[in-house]
C-alpha cells in the first residue's frame, strides 16, 4: 500500500494529534486514488508537503512550549559553558608559566573566540534537549 513507510516514520516523529490531522489525510488520499499513471510523483509530493508542514507545526509548537523554560536553560547553559571553558583553560597550559610568554595577538584571540562560541552553542543545544517536550506518541499498531 503506498504511504505505509511514511506513516511509520510519521508516527515516530510527529505528535499523535498532528499525525492524525495533517499527515494521515494526505496518505489516505494517495491510497484512495491509487495513482497508476505518470502523475504518481504529484501524490508523493503532496505527502512530502504535508509531512514537512506537520514537522514545522510540531517544532514551532515545541519551541513555544520550550520558551517557558528559558531561565532554567540559561542557568544550565552557563554552568556547562563555564565548566567546559575551564577545562579548556586547564588543558591549554594557561595555568603554568606559559602565561607570561603568551602572545595575545589576533589569531590567538580569534581561536579563543571560536572555541568559546562553539562551547556555548553545544551547551545551549544539550540544555535545550533536556527540556524539549516529549513526543505525544500513541502505541504503534501494525497496519
């Protein structure tokens, strides 16, 4: 049956209500019409658009829910960033006599800025993942 593999993916990725209201009707249309001519790509394109719209709907809703936890995410990000930045300082040898011989020129500052930025981005991602709303999936039944 066309669309079964999309339905399996949709059940795992999307919220149950989003799957039922947005993706399932598009799959049902393709299954009902059962394209046999050269217009089969149009039906698959319609499923792809419905799937993309459903993912966008779920992600934007999850981000709105996540916005209520911004203070906690900020604190966790600051803790993680300071921990990893301190580890970077320890491993770089800046705690030894190398500090007096260190040249604070342009490339060093640029690398330091890139490292700190990368650490902050990774920490924001991991802290946000802790608060990301869970999928409202129902038990998956075989079609």
